[in-house]
C-alpha cells in the first residue's frame, strides 16, 4: 500500500513539477496542467492517462482502477485506489502521467539522467 506522502515524494522529484492546493485538493502540476490529483481523504489518486486506453486498464484490474467523475471524462484522466497498488506501480503511474505534460526535451533529459 502506498500513501499520499509516497505520491508527493515521487511527483516533486520530477523536473518542473510542483504541488498546489485547489479547493481543498492536493494537485501536482507542470505549468498550469494538472497531472495528478489526490482525493480530499488522500485514498484515491487521479492521474493523466490516454482516454482510448481506459477501458482496457479497468477491464484488466477493476479492483484498482476506475473512471473519473463524469465531468472529467473528456480529459485524459483515470483514478486509482492507493491502497490497491505498490510503490513500483505508483512510480510508473506518476512518471507516465508527468511525461504527458512536459516537453519532449524535458522527458528525454530526465530519462537520460535515470540511465546514468
């Protein structure tokens, strides 16, 4: 099981990422784009994810993943129960979501720094 502190540690280690409090919700952004959002009770994480791949993700692991609220269905967005994932899964979700928001140059520099 992972916690909001784990989310924070991974997200804030990424270039250009910062934390913001918006209407009592912790959100992580790059510029003005939100790539992660914690529920008020910090048990659910919203994250950037391609719309066309949502159904397959939910079908594969319905106990972990679920659709965003109806008003967020138009966005590349999904939700996951933090209690249902481990640290490696969290890290992959956070980094992939962040990658959708940064310029390719930032992503490639980050990837190069991880490989060295």
